[in-house]
């Protein structure tokens, strides 16, 4: 069973072999490291860029406009903010050219807390990404979606942000979530595609015979059916939401959990259908709470579903602090934990109109 980062690596390999990827690049992306999280080990088109985030984004834009299909990586999303003007240009290319110019580039970047990354390696980027029109935005929470969403991102003719939750990169696939074509034995897979420690000069991966799988961008997935309250999440907080919902069953609270998977376009139909049945909703993510993407979803819920609601919509999000501390207690206090989510679900489910 692949981990999420192994699924990304295999998706990039399929992108090289079948979907026309010409360049996979960024800081430490090429040999010998193969990415700070090992997402690009063994890929034939992977190369190392200078330590220059604006150079990475600008080069990807130039390659895409020249007819290539690049996948660039910003090593941590904390360092993407000095490229915002370029990201706005990339997002506007198709629109401003009246459809004459596509920009087929994928920008991968690890996001969020959970690895004790402190103030320089723990930022989320999802809310900022949704403020840049013209980009599609995906964030997987499991290896199978990581693989399928990446292939869809690569196949898209215009720019896509691929946000990888750092805390989930080593999470393994669950039962029935094998990538199509991967060996079921995780040790066998590791021997095939994980670079050895030490000298890698002669190492080459043995890629499994993977099938192409496209997870549609803009399509959510109900990962836990329920009837008392809807919980909408994505990325790191998605499995926490599922665990919280499972534990609340002992209290007679049956929560439905939706994995949004795509932040733009997003699956409003799935959210609305669920809220009309449960009449209550909690939105969960780890981005800071002010101008949070969940606030947009609450606004739309109130606008369009007001008369279906039996309780105020609730947002569980990160604290509005400048950064996340290194100490475990500071990190846990800065972003939602399972108990925070459970408390919000309980309060919403038990609210009396």
C-alpha cells in the first residue's frame, strides 16, 4: 500500500510517460535528493533549480507558453508568497488572451502544520490560493486521491495548484484504496521505487505497471455517511474529522463527513445535498480563521440554504497568529485537533432551534 508521497511520485512518473510532462523541477527536486519529502525520486525529467521561487514560477510559465508541460515545486508553501504577482499573471493568461493562450502548468507545494516545522515551514496556503482567479486548486487527503488528482492536474490545459498536506505524506492507503497496478505488498513497492540511503549514483526505480486514473477536479467525496450534521473538510483535517465523527457515535451523534478534495472549482452540489438532509454543517480546515475559505462556504450556505438550517453553520480553523511555534503544545494550539472538531460537531448537532 502506497503512502501519499509515494502516490505523488508514481503519479509524476505516469505524467512523464503518458501525459506529456516535460519538466519536473524546483529546489532539490532532482538527483540526488529527489525532493525534501522524496516526492520526485527516480523521475527522468526531474532537475534542480536555484533557490529562487520567482525563478521557479517564471520558468514554469515560460515553458508552458512555449508548448511544454511543466510540474514545478515550491519546496514549502511558506515561500510561495513572494511569487503572488506571477501567480496572478499565470491565472489570468487564458482569460486575458480571450482563450488564445493556455498555460498547462502544475505548481506543487507542501502545506500545513503537523511536522513541527515552526514559523517557516508550517503555513497553509489554501485560502490565499482561492484568492487567485484562474487557478484550479486540489488538496488530497489519501494516496489514491493524491494519485488521481495529480493526473487530472497534469492533464488540465491551464494552471493547477497541487497542495500536499505535509502531515499526511507518510500516511498509507486504507483497505480498498490501492493505486491501480501497484503491488499490495508495501515492502515490495518500497524496494521498487524508494531510493536507497547512501550512494544512489547507479540506482534506478522499477516502476509498477500502473493504470491511469483521473479523479475529477471539482468533485467531492462522501467518506462517512451520516444523518445528524454535515462536516466538510479536506487535507490534514479530513481524517481528524472522520475520527471525531466515529467517536461521537457513542453519544448518538451521526455525522456525515465530506472530503472536498478540490477548492476550486468546488462541489457545491454535494455540500448542498448533504446540508438539506442533515440541516446542520461544520466546515473544518487549518488555515487561519480570518478570510478563511470556510467563511466563503458559510456565506454561501446562509445565502442559499438558510431555511434548511436548524443550527448556525460553524467554522473550525487555525488561530489567527503570525506563525506556528516549534513546541508541540504551541503547534497543537494553533491548528485544529480532533477534540476541537468533535466539540464543534457536538455543539452543532445538539443545538436547539
